[in-house]
């Protein structure tokens, strides 16, 4: 199922989401995490959903940003996973608010 502006997902109204220029996307980390937890028989539906998302590549600049995020949060006493900072850096590189 390709998400549309009138979908209600997990109890949230997504009306206006796409009108505001937002996209549904994933990066290599999201795909890896999904497939790590996939159950037998879910492969085709899962792949169809992932294929409906925009794929955002992890560039060297995004990797650098992820490293800096990890460093900065460690200095604040917060431990973040490698996966989480990569996802955050991908989102920030696309203009997501901090």
C-alpha cells in the first residue's frame, strides 16, 4: 500500500503531511533493521512497502555528520547507537528540524 495524504496510520491523521512537502523515506539502516526482524512469509509485503519509500543514501558527508552527532551527544553524557545517529544525520541532511 502506498501511503496517501488521507491515510490514518497508527491512529495519527496524516492529512496535509504530503501537501507540506514531506516524504516517506528510508536509508540503509532502516532496511537492515527491518530485515533483521522480519518474520517468515512477510518478505513480499515488506519489500513492497520498502519499495514505496524514497531511498536516501548515506554519503561521506552524512557519515561525518553522524560521527559528530555521536561525539556531541557523548560529551553531553548521552549514549546513542551507531544506527540512531546515522538515521538522524540522514534526516537532518534532508532538512528535518532539529
